[in-house]
C-alpha cells in the first residue's frame, strides 16, 4: 500500500501517519519526490487499512499494490487447475462444450435436446431447474422435478449435468443431482451462497456478475476456494454496457485476462453474452480463438416455443453447424474439442 | 406488443404470424406504413411472447408497450404509499433521516452513535450486523450479536432500527430485531430472498442494484409486493459507471423518476452513492432538493478506525452540520425533516 | 510514479529498471515490502513513461501518483476562478442562470424566449446556431444567420449570449457575436478546437464528454488554459450509462468533485443531463443544492413545435415556476441567483 | 413511429393527436389493445417528430420503428461494399491487415517497421502524423513531416498508407499523402469533419466512438455516405465500460452486428481495443473468428521506447508470430489473409 501525501502537507502529518502505521503493526517507508512525498506501507495490509489511512490529515490518496485475491491467482498457483468430470478434464488441453435448453420444461424436451447435442459433439448437458427471472410473473423453473428430468437425460445419454443453484438451502438438494453446480451472474456476490458451494463436494462454475470487474469476480472465486472447494471454473457471460442492441456485451478479453491472472478454467457463454441467436456462433468462435476452455450454449428443439430465452437459443441444426466450425477454429489455435477427432 | 415486420417480408410471413397469435390467444391488428408493416398484438402479453415472436420469419423486431411491473406502478396505485414505523410516516410529507455506522462493531460504538445521531435530528438508526463484503478476508459482521447490540441502542434512544438481511434463512431472525429489513444492492436480484421478505410482516427497504435499470428495480419491488408485503420503500445508492473517482455514480434523477413511475417512497444513500465522506453532504442536499423521502447516512465515532467503509462515514460533528443544512434545503422545497421544527 | 515489481522478479530486473530510470533522467527509490518490491520514481514524470516502464521485464504495474493536469487544479491555483461577463461574475458567490432555446429557429422565437427568460430572472441567453446532430438528416442550425438573431435578442434584452462553436474555422466568426463560446460534449476531445478556443479572447464553457472521466475533462480544460485563455468554466451535462429511461445520467457528484479538484466554475445542464422536461426542475434544484455555480436550461415558446430537443425544453410557465424554486434552494445553501433579491 | 397512449387518456387527447398528425402530413392508424391504445404513424417520419408527439397530452411514449440510417443499411444495399486500395479489396473475401506504429516518430522507425510488417504479411501501413492526445503535454505528432515519412515508407515497401485526419482543414493535406483517411474514435461525432471526409476522394475508415451505440456509429457513417463518399469502412476499437483492467472493452459482437445491419466492411483494432500488448493476439484472433474484414495492429521496433502507446504495441517478433496464427484462424473460418497462401 502506498500513501500519497498532499503537496501542502508537512512533517507533522507525516509523523502522525508513521505513528499510526506503527500502532497498526506496519512500517512506513518514506520516499520524497519532486512534488510529493509517498510512504510505502510494509506489512500484510488489508482493504480496510486503505479507508483508515485515507482519512488521516495530509493524505491525498492511498493506492493498494497487492491484489486482494490470493488462492485464485496465478502467483499462488502457477499451473492450471483442471477439473475432472467423468472422462472430461475441464481446463486441460481440450475445449469442452456444454449445451442444452435454458430452462427444463418437459422430459421429452430435455431428453430430445440431450440426444441432439450429444450427437453434435457436446460433452455436458446444461438446463435450468431453478431459474432466476427478472419478473415474478415469468417462468421460474420446475424445481426438483426439473432436476429429476435432467438426471433422466443423463441416464439416457451419459452426459454429465450442469445446473444452477440459486440459494444456500438448495445446495444439498442440487448437489444430489448435478455434476457441476452453477452460480449465476445475479448471485456472483451472494456471499452466503458462495460459502455454501465452497463447502460442497461438487465442481462449481461461477458466472461473472453483469457489472463485476475482473477483480471482484476473482474475489468471489476466493470465497469458494477459501472454503476448501478447489474444483472451480469461471464463466464469462457478458457485461452490462450502454449498448442496447445486444442484451449484454460479451467481454471476450476476459478470457485471456483470466488466463493470465488466474489458474482457473474459463468458460464462455455467448448465448447470454449476446442475447441473440444469430450472434451466438460468431461469439462462440471468437471465444475459442481467444483461448476459452469451454463453451456453454443454449439449444432448444423449437426456440420459438421456449418458455425462456428462446431468442438466444439455437435449433439443433444451427448447433450442429456451429460445432463443425468450433472444431475447426479450435484446431487452428492448437486445441481440440473434447471427444472429437482433432480438426 | 408491436411486431415490426422486415421491409422485404411478404403476405405469407404475415399470415403465419397472425395464425400464431390466434393460437396463443391473441388478436393481431395490422397497420401498413410507408416502409414497414407492423402488427399490434391485442391481449394480455407476457415477456416470453416477445422472444417467441421475434424468432418467426419476416419479423424485424418486437417492441413491448406495456410495462412489465404492475403493483409497483403509479398507474396501479395513484396515491403515495406511506409506511408507519413508530411515529414516523415514511413516504409522507416529512423527510426521514436514517443514520448510523456501516457495521455494528461494539455496543459502545453503536449506542454512542445512536445518541449522537438522535441528538442531531436523525429518526432511524442504521447499522449492519450481517455485512456483504467483496472479499472473504474482510469483516463480515457480528451476526446475531450485532442485532442484539442494535436492539440495545433502540432501548437507549427509542430510535427504530433498519438493518440488512442477506439470505432467506435469516429473514425470521432479523425480523425479530429489526423495524425495517434492508435488502442490499448485491441482493436486488436474489429472488428467493425477495420472496421471503415479501412474506415478512416488517417494512422493507430495497436498494437498487449497482447495474440495475429503473425497470428491473421496480420488477424486484414487484416480487416483494406480489407476496403480499406492501410496506416497501426503495433506496438509490449509486450505480456503476466508467467514472473511477467515486465508488459509484449516484443517480439523483432516479428520485424524481421513481416518484413519477411508482407510488413507493424513495430514500437516498449518498454514503454508498459516492464512497467519499466529503461528497456525502452535497449529494444528501441534492437528493432532498430532488424530492427524496429520506436519507440514509453512515456515521461513525471515529471513521479512521471503522472496520468497514470508514472513507464514506461522517464524524458526529460533520453529521450535525449536515443536518442543519438538510433542514434548510428541505424547507426550501416545502418539506420538513421528521421531528424537526419547520426550517 | 510507482513501479510495482512482480513477486518473482529478481535483482537483475531491478537493476535494469534503475539503470533505465537514470538514463531517462530520473532517480529510483527502492522500497522492499513483505510481498513485493516497489520503486518510487523521483523526477518530473510524464504519461508515456508509464507505458515504457510497464513493458520492462519484472514489472507488474506502474501507478502514476501525480495528477496529469496542472493549470486546472486547485493545487496550482487555490482561489476560485471568476469570470466577468457584463455585470455578472461567474464562479463567484452568485449562481447564474443561462436559458433559451436549444436551437435558434426564428428571430421571433429567440426574442420572445429571451424576453420571457429575462423576466423570469435568467442572466444569460443560450441558443444554438451551429447544432451538432446525431443524424445528417436532422436540423443542423441556421449558422451565421442564427448568430445574427442571437445578437438581435441581446440588443433587445441586454442578456449576454452563449452559443456553441463546433469547428476551429468558426471560432473567429462565433467570437464576433458570442459573449461566451460553448464547446459541446461531443467536442470535448476535439483537441484542435480546444487549442483554438484557447487562443480566443472570449470566455469558454467546456461541456463534459458523455463518457469522459473527471480527469479527462480537466485535461481538456488544460488544453484551453495552456493556450492562455483562463476564462474557462466547465459544464456537467450528463454521462452515458446503462440506464435507458433518461437520455443521459446526470452526474451531480461531478459538481462538488470539480469544486474540490479545480478552481474553475462549474455549471449544470439538467436539460441535456436528463433529456426529459419533467426531470429538469428536480435536477436543477439538486445541482444548486450540490453547489453549482450556474444552470443552463432549455426553454422554448412551444416545445412540441421545437425543431430540436423539444422533449427536454421547458415552457415559459414551467421555467418561471422553476426560477422561484431555484431562488429558494440557492438561499437555503447560502447563495443567491445573480440579479435576484436574496431568497 | 408508434404513439403509445396513457392508460387514463381519453378520446379528446386521441383526437388532438390525430389532428396534429394530419397537420404535419401523416396519417394516424388506431389500434385499441386491452390496456392501451396505440397509434401507428404512417408517413416518412423524422427524429424530431418523436419529441413533438411525446409532449402532447395523453401520450405515454413514442417508439420509432424505422431505423434512422439509410445509406449505410443492408436494407438499402444488400450486397457488401468492397473498397479497392491498390491490389487490395477491403470487404471482400480476404482479410486485410494494417500494421505499424501508433505515432510516426522518425523515418528510420517507420521504414524499419514498414519492412518488418510487410515481411510478416501485413497489407497496409498505419502510422499517426496527427495524434489526438488526452493531455496537451503529450506528444501530438509530427504533422506534415510525419506524412512525408509515411510516404517515403510507402515508396520503400509499396504498402498503402492509412493515417488519421483530425480536423476539417487538414483533409486536403492528408488526402495528398494517405491512401485511406482515418477518422478517430474521439472524432466519430465531429460532424464537420465527417462532412469533409465525405467530400474527399479517398477511402475512409471511421472508428467507433468510445461510448457510441451501433446506431450512432451508423448515423456517423451516414454523414460520410450522404456527402457522396461510398468508400467507407468501419473500425471497432473498444468501448468504455466500468472494467478498469483494460483501457477499453473490445466489443467483438459489433463485428457480426455490423455485418448484419450494414454492407460496410468492418475492421478490428485490438491494440486500442485492449490497451495491453499481451491481449492483442487473442483479441485479434477472436475478431477474425467473428468475421472481421481486417485487423489494425500497432507494431513498434522497440515498444518500451515508443513515444505513444508503447504498452499496446507488438514487437516485430510478436507481430510475426501473430500473423501465423491469424492465417490459421482465418483459414478455419473459410477466409484468407490478403496476399497470403490460403491457410
């Protein structure tokens, strides 16, 4: 932490700050510049210290220089985290594809979709049984019945299941069915839920909040990791900007940034990332080209009859076409889709 | 809902859409313009219909024209909602002031602050026992012990208490102590929590999410109202923008907008809205001038020793000075601070 | 400037950086923390140095600690800048009110409006002769004819004129008519234009760009000041955020921030700041309560016939009503409207 | 345009609006829904009409349904625009690569870079002679001397030149040297400059403003096209969001969106789009995978000595490595880099 002094501050203020630092267990290291004096704070600092110091007389601003997250950083763990789900190795050399309907509606819908996406090359089945919905009057999911339907689709196809858990009380229930627990964008800072999935024995996929900085996202990851669950992957799903043509602006740069700052696998969700089915394919390819470890794609047997997010869902045919392109782009950057023959 | 057809669409597509509308129980009303044909959809539409129609061949876009919220709208209830808390009438002619520390730290800190803010003219004591924190390594609150301390401060001063509830399981516990339940910005779309406080018998204050549109905020209000709890007030606390000088950008325009669109009382929180103590006073005055029904202000006996958010907390002295100004500005717009002699 | 070293960097990298600093004419001042080593760069740094240093091996990041603007800062000039325009003192104790139509349409419209706003207490007439327009097919202003109309309205009413100049070539022309040159939001980083108004002998009002940070705004001010023109005032007119209900989100906090960081007067434009006439009054009052040195308000004899921005224009009657409220709020914060009897 | 009436509006208001529409030369087409009545406005509407109608009594809101841009839309011109620059066909099947230093510094620097990027496969040389700079104290370019240096590099290498023009007066001068005129992000709404390059006989590349919506960008394109210059390409270079890790957030989705809405070629600039050299390669590949017609990349012989934007510049070696990857990714989506053997 660096304390930057005001230009007109004097020795008295300086001494007060050094005294306070000593009192809090730190050492202050003075550096006098041409215009300003700065104090380097030596010791294991914490975020609140910044607020405290910034209030002291003579202080212009306080600049943190250590990252507030640790377990999720590449400095802490240089080698990539890989997560084993069945035969899959998420975060390894292969790119995994999760596909399925936004919401679980009927057994027929889910099983049919599971078969179709498997045939096209998907590795994991997605589907929401508990659905966050902006409006209380919209479809909110089938709950445990939905989980049972997903389990049946897994039996039929062998595809592992990823599904969202929305509240701490449901973590145990959802863990009983799911292979991967998903924490949605709106819950990225639902800290009690993060604690709870941090105690679960299942891999977790943490979506980025729609106005979360990369740093806040990694701090939310830290909640889960610090509870002991190291089977964690992240998912970029679009952020909120001023642009209104798309539902969200997919931040493709988050993919290489996460790869640089963290050892955690990074998945891309171009369905939520754009909100429009015709943008899903180009953004999926972009994500793979930028280094994503996986894709999450919404697929529905009949998008114009979907109970949720039809506008961003692919038909079976469009998904199949996309998979062929994904295989090719992955090959062009030296990767392959899990389970596929190399490009 | 208005279906806008593509310029190059023909009669066949038009007929398909009209057929589909009939099947879903709506009537389509055609209007042929110079460039485009549009179809007015007559019937009680719902959000998912938009997605469905937008996917049909020949459709350029679908524009909703009814607001998705109802119970929270002024069209539904033209007269202002007022909420009785002890002798106070929140949402009435008087402006209420909630003040206190960000986090409950010790009994002494809270009781001392409660006395000071009461003496300065505050009407309600704020203080967090359960604290959302971006980092798992920061102070997360005293929990039930914190609630007990707040209750003791209420005994001492007679000030009603507002405090945050972070997760559905805690609603009952927190309701046992609090006079007003606060739902924080990060939980504005924690829908299970909204359901739960919607069933509680206590007034609720719902903060705006940091990237929530006004419409989404009113939809979250709708969750609470539709569960039967009509004692609801809203709180503007700053939104996330590109500006980095402030922690958030306080959207003062949200105050008159809420007043126009909704009957719910609107409170302003310039402490979180700015993140810097020296901006709290000017933004508090701005909020009152713009028509806020109340203020929420962080006050701490010694901000540079606060365990949380010291940088945005006022000292007792600064709070006292602010209250005098607030009284004057309220008078200038024809209102008074609850409990004060009129400006 | 502070150079933060990577955790795994060693003495070799450190020495390279110190050598480079010496070569560029700076001294490096080492400070070894628990986790990281940082180097304080002593000397008159410049922005490009940051890029250069950040690219050197072993460097994690480089943090600037001096503000990049000087002439516009309060550190450089502690006392407020005041600008004399006729009898007015902009930036002094009194609050000035600029009012008039968005665009100059006809002599009748402008003179009628000038009389009405003067009668209601406005001090300066605004009106656009050169109009920036998002679409090439919209009204772009009357050009010099518009300037002549403004001059005639000044003759009639004695009100000084503020009007926009859009391009360097027009600075001389517009200076021949205007009392204050306005640089619009879209031109805040039209650097050649800034140079040119910096050489003009007229006061300038620089609007904030719609996605400009406070720092960038002050750097644009620096362009004008560094050319020698010190008669400069700033104008907050709303920034672009994700909210779509308003045209812009008016950043009321910018008012006290500018007052803290700079000595330049700060004007508020709630007409562009909100884009809706019914929000103009509450935001104008908020701006005055927050400490604005002036207001800029769009007024039109018949807003629903305006050629530009009718939706955000006040009628004469609404403007008159607003002025009474502005006088009262100004008084409540210890100020008066220029030319008015004190509250 | 659709006029949506308030729920409580009556026949009187309806008739007034219909009368007004007739007076302005439009026909109103009534459609009575369950909750609201809407009026379809038939005729060639214009943006200001919206403001006018929205102010009439009984009107809730007015929704435009025609796009405000015409010449730039795919509806107006279904086939792709291609622009011939020497042997290149920008906007055709091949992907073009523009590369070079941010700013022209010396002849040696530019010629050396031009040779290196040509050898690596670039098709066009970029370099700024007139440089927009946030600070007046930063390097602002060599002006005409810089243009001469670029011309000499063209002689040496045969590479056509793209360079920025910042102000209307310079259009003729810059046209005398450049093969493509670049309008920078900060000038996207410098309308006088747009007019002027619209009259030039050179191809133009229009960068997206950092807070411009897609629609505003296409309207700025419309300025240029409507002046008669149809040799226009667009360039996505990152938008401003709340994220601070990157200088801008590159909106990769803008690439397929522009391709859908417009016939104009779309170029991607990952150097400005990210602001960090280590993100340039992944975002360049992402852009090509998403369908970009070209890339613009900053390359410098010695980025840590660059006078401008060194942090986002690639070394020759890194650029060469990137080109090999770009060739592979382009091939994977069925395209090739201009001048290269197909992947």
